[in-house]
């Protein structure tokens, strides 16, 4: 893993994130931690604000609060791509470009050698797909290309926004195995999802987001024990399984 010169055990520390779209408050005082050497789930219903929070953390969207990566703001690192890699859905490249060409362009923009492209394609198991055009990729392959792109700088922090959406069982198994492997290497992995069952099989710990507020940060085992089959959205918070409202669906295992 890349040496970033920090001895902190905190991969990501976000504090008091907030965001408003017009009169609507989307995020309110959101704080969470993503330790190195672990997979942290960011769990919440669709529309809870997970994607907004992630984009604010990465500086892609304006909002209040602060986020540190390995103890420093992302803007304080000379080469942010070597500190954090992000997969935010799809592959942001020209549809007619070949996989290898696309990754080579991204690598060149980050000052990375061409050999790194071959290394990340091997890492995600797509060496034989290097000549395919982006518009010919299956959903699962496109997800792997996105991960390969995020891993070009060999970052110690990886953030994925709903990476399991639409994936077949084989691709989901690969994703779980791959992310667990990254955590065992000492990296900090943050992965968002609206499915509790997905987090149970993937994450060590979880931050639960409900209506723009983090309502729990604990282990996956604790969340599973407290929720039963469903965390149901209800105005009666006294009878809810969590200390605030949240809707998270399970799927068959």
C-alpha cells in the first residue's frame, strides 16, 4: 500500500456534514469514521442522503462540515488520487474508448506509468478485457473497470457508492471478496448500500443514515441483532429498533 506519511489509524473522519437544496435540508450534522483495515458500511434507504454525503466528503459538492483523509483535508495532499479512490457509479469515459486506453488516459493525468494500467487490470481480473470498448461492458465488468480506475494510485482509502446495484450473484461475490482483501491489506473501505443483508456479508461496522442524520455507528453484528428482519420507518421512534427513523430492506441470501 502507498506510504502517505501518516501514522493515523483513521482512514476517513467526517464531521458535521450538512447540505441544503433550496429550502430542503438533505444532511444535518453527519459525522462518521472509517478506520484503516476495515470495511465500513454506509447504510440507509434510497434518498437518505448517502450519495450527497459522499460527494461532500470528496469535495465534489458544496456543503458544511469537514472531512479528513489520513488526518488531513483532501486538498492538502499533492496527489489526492494516491490517497483516496472513489467509485460513484459507471465509468466516466467516452463509450467508444477501449478499457486500456481509458485507464491509460486517467493514469497519465495522475502522473502514473503505463504499467500501472496492466497491474490494476490484473488486480480486478480484467486483463483479457483490456481491448473491449466501454460501451460493450456488462454491468459487472463496468463496475470492475471503475474499481480499477479508483485503484490506479494504489490509495489507502477506497469509497464506493452503492456498488452492488444491479450486479448478479457472481459479481457480488467477487466484490465482497475483493473489498475484504483490500481491508486485510490495511486500507479503509467505505461502501454505501440500502440493503442490510448486503452489509451483513461485507462490512465490519456500519454507519446508519436516516433522513439526513447518522442514527447509529456500530458493528454489523449489533445492527443485525437489534433490527430483526426490517428496520421500519415510523414516526414512533420509541418503538423503533434504532434511535431514529430508517428504512433498510433485507434481501434473500
